[in-house]
């Protein structure tokens, strides 16, 4: 008699199958993200990064690790103000 927890008596439980499906789906998603223009050397549009020309508290572009003086960013496209802010902000250490 087969175990009701296995698929077709092959020893693949429902939990194991779902775990493998989750890992496989994650791998596919990760591969798709690596093929995006941002990962290939392009930059994100300002709207996608939620860029704003004003700071968010003490967080502003000129004290971000991604800032490129005088008016640029490593990840966000277009002219960037030193006093701007975006969702990709990373404080300098």
C-alpha cells in the first residue's frame, strides 16, 4: 500500500514538491531580474526609483554611496540634485 503523503508512491511528499516548486520559481524570477536593463549596466528611470528633488529628512543624494558628483547617480538615470532623495538611498558610512 502506498503512503497517502506521496505522489504516486514515488516518495515525493506534497511538502517536498511544494518546496522544490518554490525554489524553482525563485530561481526563474532571479534569472529574469538579472536579465533586466538595470542589471545589464543601464539605469532605472527616476520614477521607478521614486526620485524626488528634495531630501527625506537627513537623507539626501550627496551623502549616499550611489552619488556621483556633480549631478548623477550610479543607479538612477537623468540629472540628480545633491539635495534629492530616492528609494535606493544608501547612507555613506
